[in-house]
């Protein structure tokens, strides 16, 4: 079922938590809502669920207005950060709960409930825990049971609010891969809140980046990572270097380096900012023919197969972060304290402060 958010606003007193957001979540897609703390992700999820009423705007489920529909009529399943399993019930009873409390006419009979619960427990690969109690499970297992419980009532929409937020990094990483595979099997329209960019990029079909109650960018994970719409998204999605540039006739210059910026063809000697990811900094051991910046290598750190360099160029007070393979690093024969030449291989130029998207 698709979900359409149409010009939704939500204020708490004078504070605007959702600022005129319009978005469509496509049928069967897993979308991540990504943004810093306080950006309005949870509020948007609660508005979709019907736990919060928008001040203006409409919510449509599969094209039908659901704005005034009670939460119990929306066919949504939830999974929250803190496992909300009933402690005094076994795993089986927890998953069966939503089916057992249905009104008599809609309640499946015992054998059907049993089959369904066992199928769901197999789906989350925990059928062997049916007779255990929540305290006998790990945090990750509890979250998988919480998901099975949410799916038992066959929701048309699944809403997950930082479902793995309370778990340690390794379990988190395993569970997000597991969630991806599960979603590939069941294809229920899902909206997943996270403030972890790696989690969003790895798990979802689509990422919506939020900031201060607004949508900064909305698109496929690769697109968002490779073509951030503005400096906020660039910074939020991982490490990035910022170089001050002068833009003239569609070319941005940083010292001797000329970067193509055709979107600024009409600009004459304007200030610009070039954003470059550490792995997009090319490093050379000697002066390169097509222009490069001279730098001193201040720090070399090896992280597994990658070598991270901190460099200082002649023209900038900022440290430049570069990342290259261990193999390439050895080939170049670079040393800490030595010199190097660097050049952005891929960059994006923006006008300062305005946060205007370039191209
Ligand atoms: N019931 C409420 N009353 C007043 N302010 C609220 C209420 N709910 C949320 N807010 C405020 O709205 C803003 C957005 O909150 P929200 O929980 O949606 O952000 P979030 O992006 O999910 O953040 P986090 O990642 O920290 O959960 C916050 O500044 C929060 O303090």
C-alpha cells in the first residue's frame, strides 16, 4: 500500500516539528527516514500511524484519505527501539497476541493462529524460541520477535522507529542485513527511522534525508550518496572535505586545480565551495601534469585494507582527509611528514551559505 504525505505541518506550541512535508512512500518499498536528532523523523512516523494529528495537510493510504482515520483502523504495524514484548508471556503468546485480541468474528481459530505464529517465527528464524520468555532472549532476538509480532496482524504498512538503536554495533549490522532479506521476502511497505547513515544506505530502497522538519533530499541510496543535493546532505552522509574555490565561466579553481562546474557557466569570479569525499582525493608522490595541490602528510593511519591520510595544503588552514588502498599507498612510497600532491577526482561545487544545489 502506498502512503502519500501531502503538505503536512505539525507544530508543538511554537515549535515546528514537520514543516510542509510532501512525500510518497511507494507500495512495497523499504524507505529510510534519515536525519539528525530532532529533525522530525519520529513525528512523521507517528503522523503516518495516526498517533499524532497533523495541523494541516492530508495523509492518504493507497490514494484514500486516512487523515482522520483512527490508529486502529490504519493497518499499521510498529516496531520501536525499546522492545515492547510482554514479559509475562512466552514468545509464542507474544506473537499470537494481536490475533487473539481480535473481535470474535475476525479472530482466527486456534489451529490457524498456531500455524501462523510458527510460520512467522520461522520467518524471523526463531521458531526454536516459541516457549521461551523475553528475558531468555538476546536484545537482537527480542527485536526479531517484536517484528514477528507486528507482522502477525498482516499490516499493510510497517513502521520501524530505530528498531536496532539499543543494540551493539555488530548485532545492529547483522540485523539490518537480516531485515533487508526479510523485506525482500514479504514486500510490505515499510518506513524505517534511523539517524545512522550507513544503516539507511545499506538497508533501504530509498532514503529521505530530513533536517529541521523538512525534506532535504529524497532518492535511491546510491544517488543520495553520489549526488548530495546540498552541503547539509554532503556533511550528513559521511566525511567530506571542503575547499574554498573561485568560480569563473563554469570552472571552479582551487589553487592550480581546475574543476568543471558547468552549472555555474554564467558566473564571473564568484566564491564557491567544493565538497570532496576522502576517497575521491587522488594522491600523487610528485607534481602531477594536470594541476594538483602541494601538501604535507601530517598523519598516516592504517585501518584494515585502507590507509587514511591527513594532509595540509599550502593554501588552506584546514586538514584534508584522503583515503586510499594500502596497495596504492605502498606503491606511492608515501611517508608521514613527507610531501604529496593531491587533486579532487570527483567533487561538487556549491555557492557558500546559500545551500543552493548545484546542478
Ligand atoms: N509531544 C511533543 N511535544 C513537544 N515537542 C515535541 C513533541 N514531540 C516531538 N517534539 C519535538 O519535535 C522535534 C522533532 O522530534 P522527533 O522526535 O520527531 O525527532 P527525531 O528526528 O525523531 O529525533 P530523534 O532521532 O532524537 O528521535 C524535537 O525537537 C522534539 O523535541
